C-alpha cells in the first residue's frame, strides 16, 4: 500500500510513481506555497489543490489533460462571437481580480480551493513574470471573463478560467493560444479532463508522456514580449 508523503521545510517531492491511485494523483501533503516550491513543482508536473486552512495537497494526475495549441477547436458560434468584436482584451492588467473571479464564480462549490494564500502565492509568481492572466472586458469596461496560469519555458500550465457572460472564457482561451503560438509554446496543461476543455480540443495523455514533454520544452526560454493581445477580439477571428 502506498503512503502519502509528508513534506517538511526543504523536502523535495517524491517520484510521481508514488502518487496514490485513489484519490487519483495525490502525491504529497504539506510544505509551503513559496515561489521556489511552486516553480519546482510545476516543472515536475505537480500542482497544489486544497481547501484552506487545511495543509497543502500536491497532485500529479494520470492521465493528464492537455491542449496542444495547434489543436484548439473554435466552433462556428465562437467565430461569430469573435467577429462581432464586442469584447476588449488585455494581458496581465488585473491578475488578482482574475484569480478572485475564478474563486467566486464556480457554481459547483469547488471555488474554495482558490483561497487567500493561493492568491497571494500566485500574485508573487505574477510579479516575477511566471504567472499570467488573460482578461476579457465588455463594452462598458467591466471584467466579464478571463483565465490565469503559469508559464515555464514553452509550456503553459492553465489553472482556472471564469465567464460572466456567454463565450467570455472561450474568447480568453483563443487569446491565450494566439500568444502561445507566437511564442512557440508546445503545450497547455489542463490538469484534469473536463467536457468544457475537451470541447476546445483538449485530450488525455499518460503522466509519463506529459513528464517527457516537460523535460523537452519546460526549460526552453520563450520571448516575454509575446504577452500582448490586440485591443479587441475581432482581430483574433
């Protein structure tokens, strides 16, 4: 029987092969959310997911949901939304607000995992250039959709997205993929399979294949200047 590893200060993560089969992918408990710890975790395909004030839980699912940027599926209705050009776009302008919106708008009750400690930790990663947000605004200037995640080399680790109006989170995804294509990114980590992500072109791969892709692309630098978008979504259609 596998036992869950307890992390103490300075401890490294155990091999992913030691992750539990149930709950699927649970690898370790404890440790902190320092930038060093988080970046080291993502480099190995590990991410935190827990409810504060409980100890941090670290996960590495198998299989892994991923989206290859070239496989993004844009439906006819989404193309119509883009062509209507009703949304304004921005990058990294309201990162904390995007995280807060992702936390508060999940109607399934799962939003509590984005607590104040998580928001503070990822804002620290944003401050040093590793965490990014895509923001979608309506014609009144209100934030109506967006997403955030971590960029390491040529890999983007998607964390969460939100939408206050129809298609706003999908427009954010189109904007993200536009950036990633220009930056030569090879992979978007979607963590765990969902019908919504599958509709956009995500698929499952094995944990071993995922870790191989990280070894190949997560240490290859990308041009930071790609983190820009056109002012309105019509230019993405």
